[in-house]
């Protein structure tokens, strides 16, 4: 794509990077075939190619963003399926992130939009505040049908019926391995996940220590910055990310780290991009070091189990049933059937596709995948709260394709996907680490209690 930025414009690092990305685009349109919003809406401007044209025009002309441009960029999920499809290597993620920052700095949104974004930025990254908000949502859920705002209804509908107790495993501390130590890793405990589902971090710690890892929860680490980063709130995102960088570098320069383990793939995609985010700052070198050892939990588990395979229990379907059903279940009911949902941030953002499925199969589960597994479920961070109608259509399609596989359990590697899909199906949904922990000696995942297969 031909661009006409001036030398003065290219002096800005963000614009210079956008220029590189725009010039890589050859207008082929392959991205439209895998773009969820284009499939749902059928508008060229709701495809990556269409948004690229809008972004180019906005940046080149240094325009104050108009409502039309903002609408179509806001509708982007940042699922990054277009990056997997693109034959030219267009780094759409960096381009749309820069566009969102530009919009945030130059466009005055309508008051309801500004209010919603302010609330989300002030609540979701802070587990304590988020818990209080969830309590309020739980109280308001019975009357959600009376609320005229689709966005407020979406917030009430997404709130879990059960708010888990606080887990002390999330506090800064170190967990010793239960076998001779093989690695020392830092676990990113996150922010929203600590309020929505404390079972995931607990299972991750048990599993890693069982496989020979000393697990550290670093003092000062918290939200990765993704939630505010994708809203274009650059200063807030960099502030929380910088605290993580300093916390993990302190561990690296202290007792050392072999990896930073992340069990929420949306966070993992962001942390792995810290080197780019901080490339023009005093933290550039430290950010690059952190990004260099950031790993999705499936990557770390694949390495650990390859080096020293762990015996897994052969879990039959009767083991997940209720007590009476389990007692009456015939022998040989077969392994538990797991439908694996590939989070976009994992398969497209981090290019990790095989590890989760291979780990589940090695643990004795029957693994199936839904049709169109490359398409987004509609969660996408805060997307399901800010674009509830589009998100709802994507959720309905994803649930249909998953349930078509008649699974006993749905498994995923991202809390946002779990909340989104779980709100649309009666099939229990759990994180892959919970299943792997269960299969290698840990407790049955609490989310499976009471389910009869």
C-alpha cells in the first residue's frame, strides 16, 4: 500500500511503525474470509482491509477522528485472525493499537461511552474493586430485563452467579516444588481472573510444583495492562505494565527465573509484546528481557512433560458424574470427551495451537474441536461489554459449534473466553490446567461438581 506520510509525521515512533505496517498490505482481501465482524456484519469497513484504509486516511491527514471511523475501529475484536491469514505479514495488532491510542487522544466520545470506559478502566484491573462490582451485579441480575441499556444488561448477564472466595495463593510468596527442582518460574496471577475464578491459579500452582517448579508470585506484579491498552489508554496501560516489568526483573536479578508463566492467554499476548510497547522508553531493555521469557502455561507444561513425562490417570466419564450416577455407571464408559476452545489470543496472538490439545490427549482425555475453531467467541477483553449485540451473535455461533461435538466438558486457556462461553451453555467449562491437574493427582475441578454425564 502506498503511503504519503511526511518526514515530520514519521518522526513519531507510532506513526513510523504504522507506516511500515501499511506499506506491507497488498489489498489482497484474504483477511476478510477470517474476520468475525465482517462475517457477521458484511460491511467492508468492518473487515481488517476496510479498517486499514480508515486508519491510513486518519493518520496521514492527521484528522480528528469522526464517528464513522471510530465506530468501525471500535467494532474490531483484536482477535488477530487476520494476522494468521495474511500472506504479507501485516502486523495488524500494532496498527489497530496505535489507531486506538490516536482516537483516545483526539476524539471526544459521547458521554455514555466515556462513562462506561472510565468505569471499566477503574474497576476490572483491580481485583478488590471488581469483586465489589460483581456483588452489585449479583444483586441487580434478577431485574436485568427491566434495564433499557444493552450494555448494562450485558454486564449483569456476564457476572458469575457464584463469586469465589479470595485465594491466598495470589499473595506474593514462593511455592516449593514437591519433587527435585527443575525450574524457577514466576506466575502471573492477573487481575480480573483473581476475582472471577480463583481455581485456575490454584490448579496452576499445584501442577507446576508437582512437575518440579518453584513457583513465585512476585511482589508488585498485577494487571498486564491489556484491558486499558486495547481501549487506547496508553498511559494507564504502560503504568501497570511497568510495575510488572520491575517486579519480574527484580526476581530475574535475584534468585533468577526460567520463565514467566501466564495462564490467561490474553495477558500472555500483551506481556510478550512488552518489548514493542516500551521500545522508546527507559524500560526498553528490561521490557525486552521480560517479554523474552514470558510463556503461556501450555508451553511450559509441554517442555516439562517432554523432559520428564508424568503419569496421568485415565479419567472415565463416570468419574465426572454425580455420586449416584457414578455408582451406577457401567464399566468401560470411556474417557471424558473434551471440546477444546482455542482462544484467539493464543492461536492467533501467540501462534500456539497444538500444545493444549496434545497435553489433554496425553492426560487421557478424548479431545475434539468445533467447526470454525479459528473464529472468535466474542469475548475479546471488554468487547462483550462494549459491543454486546455483535458479541452475542459470535457467542451463539461458538456455543452451537462446541455443543455440536457433544462434549462432557469444554476446556479453554483464557478466563474471558470461559466467562463468555459459560454464559451460553450448560456444559461445564474449565481451564486446561484444571483438567491436567486433576489427571495428574489433583482434585476434581470445582466447576464440575454436580454435573452428571
